C-alpha cells in the first residue's frame, strides 16, 4: 500500500485523523535523511551535531508531512477547494497534495517576497496562484476574509491536522538515533507551528513510555523577523503589537505568527530557548551547511547560526547531542546562494559590520 511507503503514515496509530486509509493523499513523504555535520559541529564548538533534513521531502520542505495529513482530511470531508497564504513552502506543498487529491487550490503569496523556485512550484502543480501587494501577514488577513464567505478548506498552520503530520519527524528522529534522545533540537521560527508540532511528537512518545525524557527545543528567528524573541525579552512572552518583518530568509519573514502561544508553551515545557540571528550569521551558516555537501535554504540555516550563539552563552555544552531541523532544500532559493557566493548578497556597509574573523570565515566559504 502507498501509505506504507510514507514516513508519516507508517505512524498511523499515532495519527487518528482519517477513517478510510485507502483515501489518504500521499507523495511518499517523510523518511528523511539524518546527516552528521562534523565541520559545522567544530565551528559551533560541540562534539556531536546531526541534521534531520526535512528539505528532502517530495516538494523540498517539511511542509509535506503536514499536508499529507491535512489534505487527506480535506478530501474525506468532501471539500473541492483548499487555500493558504504562504511564504512559499506551504503553498508549494499544498498545491502538490491538492493536485494529487484532485482538489483545486488557491495560493496567496506576498508579491516579490518569495523565492522563485517556490512560486514556480505552486504554478507547476496547478494552483490558482495570486500574488498580493502586501506581506505574508497581509495575505493571511485577506485569506481569512475569503474563507469566511466560501466553502474553502483553510490549510494555514492553524489547521490542527497539519500539526499532526508535522509531529512525525520527532518519531523518525528518535528511531534514527536508535531510540536515544538528543539533548537539544533546534528549529527555525516563522509562523511558529513546527516547533510546537515537534514538541507534541516528543511529548506523545514520552507519555507512551517510548522515551525517558524529551529534548530541549530551541527556536531561532532572524533579527528582522523576531516577534517571539522580542516578546520573550520585553514582555514575558506575551504577544507584542506586530511590526513589519524583514529578512532575506524569506520563508520566515513573518511579523505576526499564528502559533505564538503554542511556541511559548513548547519552549516552556521542553526548557529550550529562543534566539535571534543576524543576516550575516544566517548566510555564513548556510554556506557552512552547504560545504558539508548537505545544503539547505536560508531559513533552515538559522538553526546552525542559533546553535553557535547558544553554545557561546553556555546554554549548550560541548558534549551534548544536538539535532538541527533543516526545513527546506537548498534549491528552493538558488538566487540567494548565487548572490552570496558572488559576494553580492550584502552591501559594503553590511560587510563592514562584520568582525575581521567573521569576514575571513565568510571569505573562506
Ligand atoms: N523553514 C522554512 C523553510 C519554512 O518555509 C518555514 C515556514 C519555516 C522554517 C518556519 O516554520 O512557520 O512552522 O515556524 N514557512 C511558512 C510558509 C510560513 O508559508 O511556507 P514555522
């Protein structure tokens, strides 16, 4: 059966969301690789570092694990249309899974603010792809109005079934570590759903007695799109007034995340931290992950950049085992990579902000 080839549905006993497994919509997602990153570990100052590469999913991002679950529910409930607002990866995944299910899909994306590869995917998979002259947060608002008026199934990460699918990489990760539990798992933070989905996966395994403890989950944001980081610094984690977000890691260019409370809860229950990283730190980390032959998109690289900070602050020690969740494939945003390696990503003023040692590390990659 196709579902037996899916890394999500092989955990179907822990996914009680569809009645008829014959109707599951799958592209054989999950079962993603686990890579060691010895040179990145050294750069961060730790002994043991692995990456769970969610960019190796069928549409190139972790969103597939959630979309197989949510589209299966949409199909079973008889919806004809599904929709999402996106910074590019959700829309690519939704469009693909909707097409597999024979449903129509509508995508709202912020004009000029997503990577071309992602835009092309939703077109290729046949979604009605609409670019709006606003940012991601504006797209979410407009879509919210649309779904109130029409029978369209909303597939943004507020959809609970997406989180059910997105919890399964936690199961795989522990399985790949032969039922050992890492001390730390580090994820990028955008709309803040993934951190809570993974926390749920670990908590369920713990409740079932499959693992003796849960790892600390830390969330890393870009400095220009850091609402969770700022709120924890300034306001005890209470949501602040949204500000316009800006980062070249366009996947996480989000000022008003939907799953705010869930993410705060994930940090509190697991004991992890939230950090922010600069554009230069992201670019360097991305190049370092690339130089291991693994590669990822810019938003995923915040994990390594954040790890370095957490080690420097003494929150992660050299002998602790760390897993980075790489959320998207390097080919998602090839323009970024080319600009970086042609030395065109940053202005002279931005480059001048770097210390001499940072400049030489950037130059070396
Ligand atoms: N990494 C990548 C590659 C992403 O595409 C996203 C989110 C994140 C990290 C952040 O995950 O939102 O669960 O905190 N992308 C969404 C999208 C918002 O529309 O594709 P999160």
